[in-house]
C-alpha cells in the first residue's frame, strides 16, 4: 500500500478530511490536478462567509436566532421533494441538512474558534427571501464573515496538513489528475491517472493539461473531494433545469477552471449514485472582472437592497426580486425575459454603502485583517475595489441625468431596448414614493425594514433618498450577467460521508465530501441555499469523511 488513505482534491473539504486523517495517525496521500503550492481550492478565493445560528456575534447585534427558526428557513429554502423510498434523491440530503443546521447552531463556532477562526463583528443578511415566513430565505442575518476571508478559513486546516507533510505522514502530489478508481474484490483500493506538466501559473489561473506520464497508487480507502462543475459550461448547460428556463448563452464564470466536474464520471463508474444534478446555485449579479484571473472570470456583487432592478427591456423586476433577496427566483424570472442580462440603477450614495464584491481578493481589508482599512467601510466614499470597477469595469456607466444614463446603457449593449422616457418615469415614480416615511412601494418598505437591523444601518443599507436628487449623484447603471458558481447535487453519501451505490448501500472503501457530494448527502441544500453554507458544508462533510475513513482503515 502506498498510503492508508488517498484524498483526491486539495480544496477545503480535502484539507479538512486530510487534517482529520493525519490527526488520527493515518498515512495519507493528498492529490490535486493543480500545483501542490496552491492548496485550498475555491475556498482560498471565497469571501469566507459562514452560516452560524444563535452566535455571540448575532446576539451582540441584537439578533434573536434559534435552531427552530433556522430549520424553518432551511426547509423553506430547500423544498426537499424527492423523498420517496427506496431511491429518493433527497433522503440523505434531508438528514445531512438537519445534522448541519444542528452543528451550525451548536458546535460549529467553538470548533472553528479552537482552530483560530474569528469573525467580523457585523453579521450580514444574505438571501432575505421570498417574503413569507415558511418560504425561502433567512429570517435574520446569519452570514458571518471570517476575519481573513477565504484564506482565513483555509489557514485553519492547511498548517496541520503541512506539518504532517513535513514529518512524513502526508504526501502532497500536485499536478496529478485522477481519471479512474482502482477496485479490488468489490472495494475501492486506489486511484490511477495522469501526471500533468509542471506549470508555473499563478494560483487560480488555468494551467496546461499536457500529460507527461501516468500513475497508479494504492490505499485502503479513497476520499473524493473534487468540487463541483461551475467552470465546465458544457456540464452546467447539460444539467440546467427546465424550471430555470434556458441556460444563458453569455455566462460569466465565478470559479477557477479546475472546478471541472471531472471526477463525477469516475466515481459513477466505480458504482456511486449521482443525484440532484439539476440543482445549481448561480447568481444574477455577475460582473466581468476588469483583471481576470481565470477564463471568463466573473465577480459577484453582494448587493444591499436599494438598487432599482430592471430587466433588459427596462421593466422593473416584480416583488420580491430585490437585490439580495431570492437568487433563484430572480434567475427564473430573468430567464423568462429572453435576454441574458439585466440592470441595476442606483446612485453614488448607494454604491458607496451597499456594494460589496464577493471574493478574498476583492476585500483586501478583511483578507489582510486590517482594522484601519475595515473602518474605512463606515467612512464616505466607495471602497477601493468598488471604485476600481466604476473606473475600469466594462459593465458600469455613469451620468448626471437619467436620460443620459439610459443612452449610455443602450450604447453599452448596442441596442435600443431601453426607452429613456419609460425608464425616467419609473425612477420618478419611485422617487415620488419617498414623500412619506411610509407608502406602497414594497422595495422601499423592505429597505426601511432592513434599516431596523443595526448592521444594515451601519454598513449595508443607504438611507432612502430620491435617485434624481443631484446631491446623491451621479447616477450609475450596472449591467449584470449570470455568474456560475455552486453545484448543489452530486454523489449521494450517508452521514459518515460513505459513498452510496445504486442499491443504497455503501461502496466499500469510497468516501466523498464537499461540493462533489452536494456538501453532504448529494445535496443538503435542496433547491436553494441560505448562503455561507458551502464552506461550512465542506468542513462538516470533510470532517465526517476523514473521521469515518480513519476509523475504517484503523
Ligand atoms: C469567489 C468565491 C466566493 C465564495 N464565497 C463563499 C462564501 O462566502 N461562503 C461559502 O460558504 N462559500 C463560498 N464559496 C463557495 C466555496 O468556496 C466552495 O463551495 C468550496 O470551497 C468548495 O470546496 P471543495 O473542497 O468541495 O472543492 P474545490 O475547492 O473546488 O476543490 C476541489 C479540488 O479538487 C481538484 N480536482 C478536481 N478534479 C480532480 C481530478 N480529477 N484529479 C485531481 N484533482 C482534482 C481541483 O483542482 C480542486 O483543487 C465561494 C466560492 C468562490 C469561488
């Protein structure tokens, strides 16, 4: 045997599984198709937002949360509807969901805290939902931003792995691409694949797929932690569900090229059952990155609630499709318009207070743990990364009057889809609703409700104001495209992250965790996410895989 356990994929789930395995005294080989210098996969690029329930940070912000409320929200969002025995695709997903929400309400924060993870004190309110208590969305803010963002999360696990590597318990093999699992007597006993040419590209850039050799390695068990399909647009389009309309032709990509889904057919061939492949989590607020790292690199705006959202033809999106409320509801609505883009219209005041960009590199203050820079968020002026998009982003236009703005919007997309008079009247009508502190515009009511939460008032939601008040100008428009990101379905697993076969029993020797396993069970989110649940899902399922594999090969 070359090792006790082989882990395929050195993203967050793979690092957590490896850390558990070496802590239990097992000899491990950790393989990745990318460089061994760049451990952490997508998590390194992530914003580091984590879903926690009833945390001290929430309580300090005056938020009263509970396991019951979080579970109500989770079920309302997930909409599990594939529960029929014997082969219900949601059977294990539902069990994982419950275990995960309980973990998020109990042990999760303390366990991460022990590993050095700390949080920014203002809890964010992501996915505010569809406007019903039992439907989709977070009833309260739960998005805890890791101090140090994604790299801060990775730092809780990578040093343990590096220490094990230094003393010989772990071998990390970069540029090793797995193309097959080896099965002996019905058990998975190893991996085979191709050695890729060493390529000095920077982290996240697409690397060469030139093959320089082959390899085969043996172990008592294999843990697959190979991520989702978000960069493989062929797969995204193939599994795009009819309920979301047709897939856009013009997509931006929110994940590095290595999120390619290449292990899915490999595990399927070894007997694994793949479920819920039509469930995906893509965003409607994607921008083309002005400085792309990976192909078609898109950045997601994490929007506050005040921008006016128009479809490509200038119609305002209906309630409750406001920025940051209902990701897939908005996506479904926009796909019905027949166009691949939509628009935010906003003011300088709104962009300064409400635009955050997802990704560690777009938040140098939080990623660099600079208190001084973070305090800049409450001062006037746009954060530097947002200003950079205003200056250099291809999707932004600005003007002093609404007529000029619409002319620039039409010029940007090379069409006359937007009627300047109609858009101007929409904006004026919205502004008229501001004559009172109450009124019938549901978006303005939602903005006022958001400001009842101290965190929103402080750094997230601009005071309601007239768009056509020059004191808040210039006016800004942002063209938004669909950005691919997360894969919600995948390999079905039990609560020990054991991979299940077609007959519902474990495939001996095979484990899966993280995004490839739908973050646990083949899709613990069901149809929709409450956000900040992906990193945590990788940690929770990676930990389960590492612990169970360590015990099994004992
Ligand atoms: C910009 C950005 C922001 C995000 N923000 C958040 C956030 O705030 N909160 C949150 O919860 N989630 C967030 N996410 C999502 C989260 O980061 C991912 O879902 C999670 O990190 C996935 O981890 P993973 O270990 O399952 O897979 P990955 O990180 O994708 O790692 C898989 C690894 O497997 C390797 N691999 C794949 N196939 C093979 C093969 N055949 N052979 C060898 N190696 C292979 C890949 O090279 C890769 O290194 C964000 C993601 C991005 C990109």
